[in-house]
C-alpha cells in the first residue's frame, strides 16, 4: 500500500486507520506501507510519531525510490522501515567503479544487519539480473 506525506497528515484518515488496526491486530503485521524517500525526508517530527505508532501496531514500512544512500540504518529501524528499494540501474552504475561497488555492498550489509531488506527494483533485462547477483541481493 502506498502512503504519502499527505495521507500521514490527514488526521481523520490516520485516526481511522489506527483504530482499525488496533481492532484487527493480526492484519497490521501483514501491512507494508510504501513511502518515497523524498517524502520520508520531509516528514515532521509529528508525522514520524505517527509512523512509530503504526510500527508499534505491527505495520512495516518500505522506502521507495532511494536516491540518497547516506542513511542511518538504526534510525530507519526505529521507524519500522523493513525494506528499501533501490533501482537496479543504481546498483549497475555503481558496479563500474570498485569503490562505489564496495560502498554499496557495505550499505546493504549494514541495512541487513539490523533487519532491513534491500530490494532491487525495475530489473529490465536478464543480463542485469545476472550482474546484480554480485551484490547478493535476495529480493528483486
């Protein structure tokens, strides 16, 4: 389910969602809310509290359209981010330079160490899938 900053700001919607999830506790862990990285970065402390409350109910979040990989994995985990999606082309473009390749693998390792799964998205060609194997990415 995609969610926007606007949805998080909608008090009526969020109150109804949290009430629904509180009454249906078995559903919340099956709910993955996707938010774009640029919207995530713009969240106010109040909206981050809403994310934490949804996480306490059992919801997981996925950060999509990751462009900036300078991330604090502990902070992401505190907001119940369970997945990040990075475009396949981002991985493949980093593979051209050894230092960038190593940095991206290190970032993936740090994320997975705290339980955040990395997903390669928009894999368009079989050749790309084979090249992505060098990153040991379990999801695509």
